[in-house]
C-alpha cells in the first residue's frame, strides 16, 4: 500500500471506541486523516513524520543482505509496571500492530569501560522473582515489523520474512521508533508509572551472507570478508572445519571518551530452506548523552554510521558487487 | 534454542544481539574449563558467587525495609553494579560487602589495613567512588558513569590476592 507524506498508508482501520456507546463512528476502513484523529499512536507518528534523510557519505547498497534490524533503548526499570499495564499500552498501538506475543524479559546489559581492556568472563546475573513481568511483542499484520515493550526496554524490529521483502531503511525505522517511544513515554506518564530515563541505546543489524556456490568451508570467510581473514591450513589436520569471528571496538564521543561498543560477530549458519550462510551480526550499544528522545536518536544514528561503515570495510569487493554497492 | 536462552550463559557474549528474533542465532562461544583444577581462565571467580548470594538477599527488600521510608532496592542498580564489577575486578579480587541504601541504590565496600574503597551506585550510569589511602591519610572522591579505569587499577592493586 502506498505511503503518504506522513508515512501512513492512505487508508487505515480504526478499531477503538473513543467513548462512543456504539463504538467510534470511524470504525472501518476510512481515510487516514480521520484515523489520525482517532488513534493516539498514529497521531504521534504523524507529528514526528519529519523523516531524516540518509547521510550522503555513507556506503549504500541496492540489495543489502539484511535479515533483521532492531532499534532499541534500555531505560531505568519501571518497577510499578505490571502485566496488566502492558495491555493498556497495547490498546494505543493496536491499530498499527494488531498481533500480540509474550516472551520472557531480556536482562539489562551495560557497556562499561576500563583501560584494562577485556572484562572478566562472568555468568549473567539472574535475579529471580516469583512472577517476572513479561516482554510483549506488538506485531504488524504482515509480521514484518514489531515493537517490543518490557519494564526497562523498548525496541522496534524489522525482519525479512520472505525473499523479495524490501528493507524499509533506517530512516523510516527511526521514525517509527521515535513515534513509538514518544507515545510510550506519554502512556507511562498517564498511567502514573513514572518517567522513562534511558541508560543504554542499542542498534542491531543481522545480515545473512549467502555463501557463493562452490566455496570450500575453509574459504567462506575469505570469500565474504576481505582477505585479512583466511583460516590457515594446518600441516597435519588440513583445512579448518568451520570458524567464528568476534570483534569489539570502542565507540568514543568527540572528546574521545568511551561511550559504547561496536561488536561484530560472524558465524556459519543455515537458513530454514537449507541454504548455507554466514550470519554477520553488528551491534552498536552505549550510553546516550542525556535523557531526551533526541539523545537516544543521536546515539542510534551514530551507531548506524559505525555499523554501515564497518560492514563496508570488512566485506569483500566481490560481495559488494552482488549487493549492488552504489 | 532462543537467542535469549542461548546468551544467558556468559555475559561477555551478550554483546551479540540479545533482542533480535532471528531463529538462526545459535549458542555463544564457551570457554573450556579444566576438570583438573583451577585455571587462569574459564572458571567463575569467587567474588561472583559471593555477590550473587548477597544480591538474592537484597532483592527481597521492599519499600521501607529499614522502617525509615527507604526505597526498595532497584534491580537496575544491582545489574549496573554487577557490570561495574565485571569490568573492574580481576578474577582473584576479593568480593565487596554490599549494603543497601535508602534511595534504592547500593554501596560496595572494600576495606583493608592499607585502604578503604566505597562505590555507591545510585542508578545506572551514576556512581560515586571514594578512596582512603590509610598510609598517607589521602582521600579522594569522584563521580563516574561508564569509565572505571581508576577503580579497576585500585582494586587490582590493593584488593587482589
């Protein structure tokens, strides 16, 4: 369905009652301008529709091998938020995200730094509570986009559910994320649960790099990535059976202070249809400069810059041709 | 295995996308542990067990746990404290005493004949560190958000066996 300038489809469905005994008179499919007046989340999305443009200096691919993208923020835990509140929150997102799933909550993650480098390898901290408040997915009708909400996180994901589905691009996803977070902040305040205070931002790109036909297992990384990574042949054992890559880089602000990390992981995997791939996951995570929505967005934009540039720098020119580098 | 489950084991590996829903993500890289005795890597430091036991006690404290209007202990402060320790401590650094505070944060304290160190975690990204050098009588207090180099140097020099 075509999008108008506000990023809305030209016809949307209102499913809310708005206090009318017989339901909202706009129930049913109608023009978006009426719908905007009905649905709080869509109103927020329309208000924030000034989509930022793609930076011209970033590498661009016509067909990037992206399988999933997630924009997220972790905030100080809203201990008063209980499962029933998630239902109240969903009511405002339901028109755009009508499907619902429930999952265990994600644990908090923080990027901290010392000049000593690698931290101790320690188990994840688990704090057991009798009834953990769940993480809920609000999913759109074609299951390509979702919002995740839990006590201390808000995420917006896009995922490639079938070949031919086009990645909507970061700028549009950021618009959806900002509108969602803005409206969530308002709902949380209206319910009386407090304020959202962001403490970490997180941007994730999951890429599915299809292994070129005829490539030996030992040469997969060399074929997909630049020649810096080629598993050595051992005199007794020959070629490596497979391997994994994990790289971490520190993200710094203008004053060179560490504010986050870029983590790049690559490992062999197999799609549901049996196709061999290398799954490359790039995660930019760190502390926003302040508590405002603009600070969260700024970190996500910075993370996107580092992810796109590093992806371009570590993947091979041969693969760039396949992905249609402009 | 879901991504979240796969990444529950080791916090170092959780820098991979824990929030994604892609089914292709698999188990994290694990570090082998010697079955013969203690090694330099691959074992759970003693301070981790001590800290986790203490956290289990503190998490049960509800609002007004001290009868003076104190806030309940904040789980996000506990997680952040654990992250600071994981970044700052050597495996053989001694565990701190962990004390709940009225504002919901926690204080971690190390004490020896040479020095006292107190780390107050008010909330994530808001930490106050105090150091007393008993030999010289020198005191220092500073605020930290994400960078803990000085704390790490101190703990590794004075409180590591």
